[in-house]
C-alpha cells in the first residue's frame, strides 16, 4: 500500500515537473548574441552536400569559401567573420530545417548556398521571408531566378548560358548531326533541354539514360543509327565515363562534348583513356587566366587544384567579406549591398542582374580538351 | 566480446521487462496520469529547455539543424514506422518498396495542391480557373490517402499470392518504379525539377501565414505529433480486433490459419492497403511541410532505412518501431560527426540486431516467443534448415 | 515508340542483349544455388560480385597494367584475374555464410530475418569499400580507392574489334568472349552439380535436408560449398565485367544484383539452367525496351516483365528445382 502511494506521488511529481518545465523559456534558438561583438564582422552560414555521394562536387566550393574567410580573418584581427557550415547532403528535406534554423537565428546575416538547384528551390522562400540574402555558388537551374524571389543571387552562370555557349561552339565546329543524351537528373536534363532549344534542326536524335546505368548498348546503337558527328552528354562523371568508353570501343567516332558536371578528374580517369579528346565546357577560368593569387593560394591550402566551383565559392564568400568590411551590420543592409555589388571576382566580373543572375554578359565559359587525365584549356567560348 | 554484448543485452532486457511489469501493476488512474504527462511532454518537446537536457537539442551544436524541424522529421518517420509495422510486424510481409507509397502521398498533394504543378495548370487551362486556383489542402489529404490505398491494392493484388521472398523483390522494384516514373514523366510531375509551392493547412507557403509560416516549424511538429497519436490509437484498436488476430494467425502459420477459416490473401491485402495508406499519409505530411519535392528524395536507400527502423526497434511492437524510427532519424542529426558513417552504422545495427536479438530492441512479447519457439524446434531437430 | 530502330536492327539488338544478359546469368547463379538449397535470398550476393571487381582492379593495379597489353600478357592477366576474383568473391561469400547466416540457421530464424541481415551486410560491405577503405587507403592507392564512391577506371585488357558481320549485325570479340566464357562457366557448374559426388550431395540436401543428413551427407559442408561456388561464379562475372566495361565503384553491385536476382526469378529460381535462360531473356528485354522507349525506362520495363511473368508462371520460365523436380 505504502509503495503504491509513494509511486503515485512520484508519478504526480513527474507530471508536475514536466508541466512546470513547459513554462520555461525556449532557450535553444536565441543563443547567438556573441557574434555581433565589435564594430565589424559577423556571422554567415554556408550549406550544401558536404558529406554523402555528391560531396565531391561541392567540397571545392566550401574550401574556396573557407579560404576567402580565412584570408580576411588573418589580415583583419579586428574584423572577424564567422562562417558556420551546415551539411545538407544535397537533400532538400535536410536543407529546409537548416534554413529554418539559420533564418530563425538572428545572428546570421547572410547565406552561401545552395549548391544544388533542388535544395535552393526548397529553401529560397524561407530565406526570403527572413530577409536573408543567399549567394549561390553552383545552383544553375534556369528557372530559379524566374520565380520573383528577392533574396536569391548566384555567382555562376545558369544552364541556359552554358547551353548557349555549347551551341555556339557546335555551330563554330560546323556540327551537322548532334546526338543529345542526358541522365534525367535536374542538372543534366535541364542543360540538355536548353541546348535542344538552341540547336534547333541540327539535333539528330536524343536519348535519356538513368543514374547508375552501366551498359549503354541501346544508346550507342541509336547514336550509330543517327550517324551523329557530335555527341553531347548532360550529366555527371559516373555515367559519362563508361558511356564514352563504350562508345569508343563500339567504334563511334563522334566528338564527345560535356558540360561542367564532367569537369572532374575522375571522368578521364574513370574512362581509362576512352575520354581522350573529349571537349568539356566549364564556366571556370584556366589557372593562368584567373586573376590574383587564388589558384596558387588554393593549391597551397588544400594541396590540389580548385575543382569546378572552387572559385565561385571563394567569390560568394568574398562578397560577404566586402559587405562586412563596408560596415554592413543587418540582414537588410547586406541584402542591399549584394544587390548593388559591382566588382571583379576570381571567377568572373560580378554584378547582378535584377533577377539575381550574375550579369550574363560577364559570364566566362571556357572549353577544355581532355589529354591524358588533364584538362587542357582550348578557348573562351562566345555565349551566343 | 559477443558473449559480453549478449550479457549486457540480457540485463538490459530484464530491466526493461521489470519496468514493463511494474507499469502493468500500477493502478489505472496512475497509468493514465503518466500517459497524459508523456503526451504533454511530447507536445512540449520543441520548446525543450529543461536544464541538463538542452544538449539533446540538435541546434545545441554548431551546424545543427532546427530542433523543431528534426522533431517533425522524427514524427513523420514514426508514422512511417507505424504503417510499415502493420505490414512487416503484424502481417509478416516484407515490403522493401514502402518509399513508393510515401512518394505517392507526397506527389498527390504536390500534383493537386500546388500551382506549380502541371496537373493544376492543366485544370486551370481547361476550366478557365484563376491562376491561383488549386485543390485545397484538406481535400489533398483525402486524395493522398485514397491514392496510396489504391496503389497498395493494385500492387498487392497480383503479388501477395506470390511467396514471401518474391514479394520483397517485387516491392523493391515497385518503389524504384514510382521514383523513375516521377522522374521521367516530365509533363505530369515536372520530372527532376521537382514541384515547389506545395500547400499547407493555410494554403500555399507564404510568410503571411499566421500559424504554418515559413520560419517557425513548431506548429508543423504539433500537427504531425497529433496525427501520430491518432494513428497509434487507431492501429492499436486494429491490432486487437478480429483483423489483427487474423494477421497474427497468418504470420505464425499461414496454412493453419487457412484451415481455421482465415482467408490469408484477404487479410494480407488489408494489411498491405492499410500500411500503404499510412505511408501515403506520412508522405503527404512530408510534402506539405517541405513545400518542395523532387524524385531524388524518394530513393531506395530510404526504403531500406524504413525497414531498418522497424526491425531494429522491434517489429510488431509499436513502441519499439517508434523508438527505432526516432533513433535512426535523430542520431545522425544530433551527432553530425558520424553523418558520413550513417549508412555503415545502419547496416551494422541491422546485422547485429538480427544476429543477437532478432526480435528487436524493444520487442513485442509475442514475437519474441515465436522466435524462441522456432529456436527450440531447431534444437530438437538440428538437421532442418 | 521507335519500332523502326527495333525491327531494323533486331539482330544487333539481340546480340547486344545476349552479351548483356550473360553477365546477369552468371551472377544469377549465386542467388539460385543458395536459394535452391537453403530457400534463402542471399541479398548480399551483389556485394560478393562488387568485391570481385575490386580484386581484379587491385591485381591489375599491382601489375601496373596499361591499356592494350600484348596478347600473351593479356591472357595471363585474365587468367590471374579469374583466380584472384574467384578467391576474393568465393571468400567473401563464405565469410558472409559463416558470420551472418550460420548463427541465424542455428536459431531456425524465419526467412525475413535472413533477408534483413543480408540487406544490412550489403550496406556494410558497400560502405567499407566506398567510405572506410578510401579514408584509410585513398591517398596510398588512389587508383583502387580514390573515388571508389563515384567511379574507378580499369585499363583495357583486350581491345574491342568487330569479329564478323552477318546481315548487318556485327559481333565483337569481347561479346563473343563474354558470352562463351559465361556459358562455359555455367556448363561447368551444371556438370559439377549433376555429375559429381559433391554435386549429388548438393542435390540431396536441396531435395530433402533430413533424409540427406540420414544418408550421411554433411549438410554444413554442402552449404559452404554452394556459397563458395556461387561466389566463384560471381568472381567470374566480375572478371568479365572488368574486361568488358573497365570500371567499378562501391555501389556497383546494387543494380546488377537486382537485375541478376530478377533474372534468377524469371528463369525459375533454384534452377541452374533457368538462371541462364532468365539472364539472357532479361538482357534482351532490356535492350529491346530501351530501344523502343528511352534508356531511362529500362528498369521499369525489367520489373514490369518480372511481375507479368510471375503472375502467369509463379515459378518462373523453367520452373524451380535444383537438379531434379521436387515433389
């Protein structure tokens, strides 16, 4: 009897504690008053796929951004900028709670991201509602800047720009019969659709493959049937490497062209020589053309060449560095600063159009030819 | 080392059982009071500020996600686990394509509720509707439920007559097919681009919404936890009904059940359809909260994660599967350092649990007994495989 | 729907499909052997194949093989590759049996538990090769583990050449080698199961484990034997894969394993000749389907065909049985 009494008391006490605790303040989300110390500096967030299968595409950009922040912080002891990394694995469903967190924590004054179009699309309304500016280093889907979002900017050309450059290149090469392939991903299908619009009648035929596909007999026999002189593949390394190799071993001589998704050392390595002579377009400058010491600094800091979006990551971070240097302290001020940004960056000259795209005439797209496992710069491409 | 783990596990189980026994010995009013306190605690969780417990919050670490956002994910996964538990735990059918139903629910609300979707745009064109027109959220909920239910029946009808292990592979294929179709049918689903502006209870996502706004996620969690509690109640009723007992009979011995007049196919189909509907509803909640979906979010890994939640937690026991779901959703968020290793950890957890404790961490007692019976039979007749 | 292409080049598509299906068939044998004896889907068999491809890659890396070695060297590399891949895959299969399945068998666990264990094992193996080993050894041997998650290239051992052309259908040397080697391996296995003493033991256990035990068949040894045999077949498939496609990645097994299992079920699981028929059938169906629609519908077509076949012939095309008909 006594035992059950004491237990009842215990239960009641537990309930009371819980109810009392419910009255307590919500302490977790407002712990960010430390960053605003001093007259200069502040806190920004960067989000993207820093782990998982797609991390290889995104880490160069993260490293580039880190480099910009570090260079600034080392040079300006009185103006420290803090950059907090949020890993989303590229998944919109993980990027959204991150966006809620960053938007709700008023100490964050700006965001670098998203790195993929899906996660950008999912989080744009959240950041816009919080008045937080987003500067995307590698979200290239064309329609992201057509939604009327007021706080989304990107320092990279969109798929349409790159597709335009590919189209002019193909025309300059006198391409007659172009075969288009894409991997049905947001990136690959997007850029290929833009290219289809640009090319018009020179598109001989097309096929779609799927991710993780390894055997391409059907596609190759379609290429043969179309008697193509150029094959464009919109997609990533994993499928492109076996595709190009199987094409070559099946005796297809057509020139292989790919966008910046293939600007990846794993592509020629994975194709073991099959990718020789392929043309890759990339909105990235060759090392010797890039301004300043960025390439050398990156090499020194990380022991490897900046990958496809290293320079864009650096530029995105540099915009915020400049904003803080300029004494901007609120989200609204920084949004305004980014909107009017007008300066040479390491990847290109950065000035934003009304819709948040980087001024299309300033986008620089280079073509590279694969020789061995290296990407040899060929020429700068005209955009249209 | 394995023996040591076994021993540890045994003492843990004993402790668990003694807690359960004591719980059962409590007078009813105390049990109800404790239950009410637990429910209150669940609703209080997103505000968690009890000193000493704040480290549980995912935003207590640098780079951590929004706490209420993670709780919402946990709640949706619990809903998934409860639904999948009906299929795996109660009826004993291995469904490796549960993500398919989840995706169907998500796409139902996206296709009919978002002005961004080609389906809605088609209706607008055909019937001269204003460009802001879309199906209301509540009706979308109903559509999601019905579409998932129907797809469960359509998939179950031809396949449930197959032997159990064929079912696993066919459902795995089904999950992939749903994703591939969503990705390839660009004219209907916008393909890989995904659909944005999926509505919530207050209409399309907008910062003007009073409750379900863009930044504060707590109301979404409260909505999800309410749904979870309702579903727990409903499934519990079902479990103890005639249908639930039939599932049990089929799971333990299909032939014997058939002899006793329980038509296995009918009840299997029921389990499949009910599981599908729950999965669809979870997908519906998922899509409305994130307001954006694309096909990459419904890949086969998630299907396997769902199965892992159920079997690691303890299939057949709703508390067990819920704990499994919360652990697998929460741990990688709180301990970001291990995020890269999460699949390795899930795989190891599945293997270890199956070898050491096939009934799961918090097993259903009946299920544990079934496994024990089988093990005893094996000792009597060692030659049988 | 591109009927012109399909019927215009039907011969070519059939040849392509056969060479595609031959590899499915070899992997399918592993599923079928284990299923025939234990009534168990060895879901981790896809990873047995994956380990085989890494073994081949490791061997060729160790020898520093370049593209297109002289023919004598190429043959030597292929033979060594077969041995190494067979050992690695067979060993992996055996390890899986000893570590995971044996304890479960002792407890007479239901099939569901085996299946879930296998899925877990599969995840663990993929992550070991895609994450753990690259973190440990990625810098030391980049060609073997550097980008194991994305893609690792292998040198071309035999250059593809058109061997002969009949009615506009060209057949390459690689296609012939793959097809002949696969069929030869299968014939060897079929002979082993049907004609040797060990094979008789396997058939006996498959038909009735209790009676086989009474007749003095060592059941544990038979089980080990079938796992090893299935592993060796997967190793052979891994070698043919490496020769034909020249790349691998940590998750290479998943899609292939799924297709191979589909092939096994299509042909009639537990039936060795069924694996061959199912594999070739699936390969042809996929190539036809991808030609008719687009390649991104390939998997959908494969699964729809599986469901349709199972609806009308629940035991697959040739029916189930290992060796002889079961009562």
